[in-house]
C-alpha cells in the first residue's frame, strides 16, 4: 500500500474522530436545565467542515482499494451523528 494512502486514511479518520469528540463534549456551561442553549455554533461549523471534507474525498482520485469509500462512509456517519446532536432535545 502506498504511504500516501495510509496518510490520507489516517488523517481523515483522525479528523472525523476529532470532530466527533468535539461534538460529544460540546461546551454546555451556558445551558440551563430544560433548555438547549449550549454552544452549538461549533457543532454547526463542524458539520460544515465535515461536508467540505466529504466533497474533497468524493472528488479525489481513484478509490485505491476502498480507502476513499470507507472514509466517505465514516464522514457520512459523523455528519449524521452531529446533526442528530444538534436536533437533540433534553
């Protein structure tokens, strides 16, 4: 396997994990019981970044043994989970 394929897959995975972690541990210090007034602007920015990353992956070169397809699927899951978090009501 070409070293650049490994680097691309690893960096995409790290990005998805980082965004997922940030979405999961979003700052809710401003929240009041019963409200969802937390820090959602970062989560919206994360969704935008994930969508941009997905577009880059979709328009990259050959699939190279499935790495690109797996990265797109992981990014789709991250987008879905972040959108679910934004729609969550306690």
